C-alpha cells in the first residue's frame, strides 16, 4: 500500500509563520487563575508514586508505576506542563512530558481507575487508585486516594472556567477565507462523513492472521466549531464487531495545534511496531487526520473513508489553525 503522509507541508508548511500572533493570554496577575494553578501543581507533585496492578482476561498480572516529578504552569497561556516517570512491570522508568490547555476541558470528574477502564473497555484492576478525568477520557491525573483526586479536580475546574472565558484572537494576516467560513466547512464535512467502517487484522510475518480480526466503525456527528474560542467539538460513536463500543465528545482547541498529518491508519499503527510483534492490516483503507498539540499535548485522530476527503479537511483545518494563531512555536 502506498504510504500517504501529508503534514502541513502538503498544505502550506509544517511550521507556521513566526509572524502569527501568540495564543490569547489571560491576565497573568489574575489571582484566582494563579492560585488555582499553584494549588494544582502542589497536589500533583505531592501525589507521589501511584502503583496499580491490572490484567486483561486471564493473562498475566501487570504492574505500572506513575510519578509526577515536575509541574510548571504558564498562566498567560492557560497551560500546565508536567513530567512523569512511567514504568511498567520490571522495566526502567521513562520520562513522559505532557501539556494541558485548560480552555479545552468542558467536563472534569473523579473516577476510580476501574471506572475509567470500564468506560473505555480497559483492563481489570486489582488495586485501587483514582483519576481526575477531563472530557470523559481524553486526559487525566492519577492519585492514590479519592480525597486527593477530588481536591485536584476542583482546581482543574476553576482554571478551566477562567480559561474558557478568554476568546481567541484571529490572525487576519493568514488571508481568506474567513475563520467563520473555514470552520463552517469543517463542520459540514465532518457531519457529512458518515460511518467509517473497516476490518483490522494483526498478521504474522508470513501473512497468517494472529488471532481474530475486528470490525470497527466510527461515526462523527454534532460537529460544531466556536469561532470566538477557536474550539471544535463533536460526538464520536464507535462500534466493535457490530456492538456499541464507546461514545466520546472530543474538544479540540485549534490555537494549540502544532502539527497535522494525513496518513493511512494501517501505516499509522505499524510505523512504531517492532518487527517481531506482527503488523496490522486494514480493509478497506482508512485514512487518519492526526492533530498534535503543542508541547507534548494530546493528539487527536479523525478518520475518513477516502484520502481526498481527509486532505480537504486537513487543508481547511490548517488554515483555521493559522487563523487562530496555532502552529509550531519553535523557530527552527
């Protein structure tokens, strides 16, 4: 299969121009914002090592350890950057950097790790821990106790309320079409995309199947962008082998997007797999539009049944990101 990679170079450039204005900045002296971010930072650093044990079916029991080591807030950009030490079983810990942009969090709740796993059809947990979950499943912070998680959730909610009240500043230098017209096009194409259905099979090097194949279907509905905030919201419904699997409500802050990429889902899933771990095969070919946030933030996947439609939406979203002041902030 021909590999299709279309970062922003396909459309305009991977890195946006340095003349684009920065994202909107709340008043750094806002005492409520600064206090809420400081409170959240202290709670995250104090959370210590959170250990969990889990298993899938009757497979072996796995263990994981998570430890937040640093947390740096940027009130002017409604951003929190953290570093975690993450380890699985007896493996050495690895450093994972993440960024959180609070204007994109509509909901905040506290769930046990098992409650969250049940929501996303995850594993069975043999130990207790609690997560602060933003937007139902998109991002989370883990704690050993429910009381700690509840305090952190209150701080996240306070920051999100403040940041959601700060509008984006459009960049008219990016040229026509307007932000409103561009986002209307994105809404229409996402709502008209219909179900994207494909069969996924893990195969051995000799092309024989490794286990049963899976029939996946993804449907986007209720796509609606907010030009004032430069935020895209939609409903994503997923089925597995004909049965409802998950329903989520992604929220994408376009001013925070650093890079977009169009790639076949088969290539996307296989490019980081070890040679002896098998390769995924998809039929028919499905295309992903990947949207990656600045600073190691969340990445989103929007699936399309055709390469043409994936590229058209990517082109429109690239222009929307430029208008919203997003893109890479690295001058090199």
